[in-house]
C-alpha cells in the first residue's frame, strides 16, 4: 500500500481513503461520547484517537512527500514541533465542541455568541500558526515540496473537520 501512496496520481484518493478510515474509527461522535460515558472516559477515548491520528498523519506525509536525507533531517523536527503546537490549539477546538455538546439542545444566544467568538479566535490562531510554519518550511524545502505538504495536510484537516462536523448537531435557534 505504501507504493500506492507514493504514486502522485493515486495519492489524493488513497490519502482520503486511508485517513477517512482512520478518522471514522478514531473519532467517535463527540456528543454521543459525552452522553454514553463520563467526561473523563470521553477525553481518554479522544486522546487515544488523537494519538492514532497523529501517527497516521505522519505516515501519510512521509509516504507522500519525497525528501532527501538532508531535507528529512531538517524537516521532521520542525514538522513535529508544528504538529505539537497544532495539537495544543486543537485542545481549544475540542473544548469548544465539548462545551457546545454540554449545552445542546438548549443553546441560548449568550452561549451561541461565546461559542462563535471562541471558534473564530481558534481559526485565527490556527491560520497564524500555519502561516508561521509555512514560512519555516520554505527555508527547509523547495517551494513545490512545501506546496505538496500543505495540500496533503489540508486534505487531512478537511477529512478530520468533516468527521467532527458530522458528530455535531446543528443548533436550533430558541424562539
């Protein structure tokens, strides 16, 4: 399968398939998880899932980003640092989702406003982090490799976000 991942024309489909399967198994519905288990158990499940997803992400990046030995030596420490900081930010995203889940379906306007503001702040911080590390990656890798990295990373993030969004019911405004 690793050879399939390296083939450029097969990479987008294979990445989507492999990562979607990982996400489907790894990220149980966050709202359901809180209903069925206590918060501590839900967090433990989520942390285990996140660890598995990080490993899958690294494997997908490694399989689809051909690096020279010198590039690899410089790239991986920075990429791991980036993923650590992104995981810390994802804690914020998780807290927002869990707070929403604890209020659903009775989300009043004040709670909704708070959740919207926190979500937008999370997105600003994420984009700032991505921008900073894209600049760092450009100092290590040729631009085409950085672009490929960002494309692969974006597809992975999209799959993760789709799975999270599927687990969150849409709020019903109170009348």
